[in-house]
C-alpha cells in the first residue's frame, strides 16, 4: 500500500505551482484532513508517508499552520470531531494516529495537540483521561513505612522473587524481615520517600531497597544509609531515561515532518545518554564498595568468632584434662587406702601366718 512507504528511503517530491495552489485552496476552504488534501491534490493512491504526502505536509507547515504551537482544536473538521467522539474511550495519541493515518505521531505534534484539546472538552465518564492518569501518579500523602510483620512480608513477596508464607518461615527468615522493617522505619528512609512526589517513583525506590536489604539482617547504620543513597541514584537514573525517551520521540517527529536532523535535539539526547552512563558507573562503583566493605566486615566477624570458639574449645579441653588428672589421683589415693585397709585386717594376717584367731587366744 502507498501509505506504508518509508519517507526516509523515498526521494523527495517537489510540488508544482499548480499543486501548491490546490493545497492552499483546500486549506483555505477549511479542510485540515492531511490525508484528504493529499489525495485530492496528488491522487487517491498517495498517503501521508509517500513523497507526495510529505511534500504536501511541508508546504502546509511553511504556512505556519500545522506546525504552529497555537494550532487549536477549532481547526478540526466536523467529521474529525465526530471521529473523536466515536472513539472517546481510546487515548488521545491513539485517536490522533488513526485520525491522521500516521503511526509515528507523537505528543509534540500539532495534530496530537489539536486532538487533545478537543478531547478534553468531551464529557464522558468512561474516557481514560491522560491528565487523570498523570494525577493518579501524584503522591497526595506522606509515606507510611511497614509497622507490622504482615505488612513487611507483603512488600518482600511483591518486590522480590521469594514467596514466603508466614507459617512456614524459619526463625532466621523472620528475623531478616523484622530487621528490614527497622531499616524502613529510619528517619532517613522515610524522609527520602516523602521527597518523592510520584507514586511510581516511591514504588521504584521501595522495591529497590527491599530487594537489596531483605536478606541482610547484619547491616550497620552507615550501610543502611549507603543503600538508601543507592536507591536515590537509581530513581534519578530512571528519570533521565524517561527524559531521553521523550527527546527521541520528539526527534523522530521532527525528522518525519521536516526531514532535517534537529541538531539541538540530537545534542540533548547525547548529553542525556552521557549523564546516564556516568551516573550508572558511579552507582555500580558505590555498590561494589558497599558490598566489599560488608564482606570484609563479615569475614572479620567470622574470624573473631572462630577465634573465640577455639578458645572455648581449648578451655573445655583443659578443664577436661584437669578433671581426668584429678580422677586418676583420686583413684590412686583410694587404691592406697584400700591396700592399707586390707593389710591391717586380722583375718588376712592370721591366714597368712597359718593360724586361726581362736588358736591365738
């Protein structure tokens, strides 16, 4: 189909003076449907992505109408508004792409702005308002950390790959979660969560912290602070990635309409990518340092514990040897007393000398 042609691969089409005049006439009559103008001026087989279609759009753009930021919903035709009314349950961007037959339309485009302006005026309880979607992501209350074992267990199951069941957990697993609840109730953790004004960012921060710390009951206060700092950096990087995605979409839209690389946007994209790369490297290094310090600390504790155990074992062995010596000495003493008793017995003495006690008498 003609509409599926790739404008980046097709040669540029140059409009004739007659075609330009025909476009102006259609536009002045109030026709704002790009697809309709293209087909009336260039032929029914051409669409928005064909060289002819792109030429028509550039000509209108030069008239400062379609690309003018002040292009309003009033420029939409009655038929286009009826189309929006019929598809009100779709999102504005999806409607704009269908209405103008352009899958590459983005939020920065004038077509989308026109559709969105009219879309917001339509009263319908069922339409998925994008501004409602955005407002739903705004945190309208302070963060409440988990206060019970059940609440922290739910967070761990939601944010990690484990599936703990309270009645089947080991004592050490329960202790891990109780320690995690303590980390999440520190003033620093609650402060950083309240600094985030989007629900999605709070969820991201909390999920990252839970994944990092749910199985580390030995953390010092300094290490808890460092893990919180890591989560702050993670949220910051995700923000930059969202900004990068928006710049890329805007660049593609400009390229589609003007076919000229927007160097300022490309520079902004490269700068954002550089910032993301640098931030990720810093974050990875801080995590490596944190894990390394923790491993060294645990190794030292294990070494100290081993030394203590050896001392206890040696003490026990020494005490056992002392008891054994004491027992042997006691046996020797008892044996000596028994020999003495036996040698003093009158009957034994009489038997030795071959006489009875009666004979002695």
